[in-house]
C-alpha cells in the first residue's frame, strides 16, 4: 500500500504520485471512473487491474490507430500506449493480442530495416544500434543483420568513403587517412571494411 501524494493533469492524462514519486499515468476519462484523491491509501497493482478492465477496448483501438500510420515494434508501441495513459496490464494484454494476430512482428520489422539499408552506405554496427533503439531483441537483430554480409559492407564502406574523402583531400596523408577511418567507424563499419575503403579512396599515390 502507498499514499497518493499528488495528482496532476497533462493533456488528458492524470499523473498519479504515490509516496512522493510519480507512479502511473491514467487517461482522464478512465481516471474519473476510478478516481483517487490526495491522501488516499492505494494498492497500485489492484488499482491498475481495475483501470485495465475499463481500458482494454480503447487501448486496442489506440494501438491499431498507431499501427495504421506505420509499423511499430512491441517496445515502441508499449511506450506510446503508456504515455497516452493506458496502464501496464491493459497495454500488456493488448500487445499479446496484437502479437497473436501477427499485427506486430519485431523480426519482420528488423528484416525490412536491414533490407532497406543494404543499398545504402550504412555500417552493420550503426544499424544494430538503430534496431536496439527500437527495442528489437538481440536475436532478431542478428537474424536481420545477416543481410549485410562482408561483401555488402565493403561495398557500402567504399561508397561512403568516396564522398567523405573529399573533405580531407588537402590534409597530409596520415591525417587524412586517420580522419576518414574515424568517420567510417562512426558510421558503424567494421575494421576490415574501413581499411579496404580507405585504401581505395586515399591510396598512397594520391599524396605524391
């Protein structure tokens, strides 16, 4: 049990603080059906379950509306629904229903992102960071990254190096190579791809 210490509303969502810390966000329409007041004793788990029973249908519709705009990972959709004031039990139930109906599929999203990136000068490690930021699991990310094999990465690094090398054309050879290597590494390319791209873009005879 805890004590409700503060209630405040922001854009149609009531933020409930318990024992001095923000504990949950509830849509105002649902909060008004299960109201709390400052000073009330509350068991958060019991309260969330009661609110979830009111929210399930609305939360599912909100999730479908969000998916109409673009495909989202489970993690992205979870964050969006929680921010809108749907409580975690309702959100978890909705996400499971969507997964069962194959309306969310992190592996498929990861594969599409990797396929779209295959023709671009993007490094494997940068893409992996992007997938992680979307909440995609390590296993799904690794499966998707199979599309970016060593040959593709060398070609992509060379493509990026051709454009970047112009920036360093007036620098001494050693400095130009170092800066190009660093720039490619920041774009997520592995060392072998970086070395190959630098040697092609800034060969020794270019500085003679």
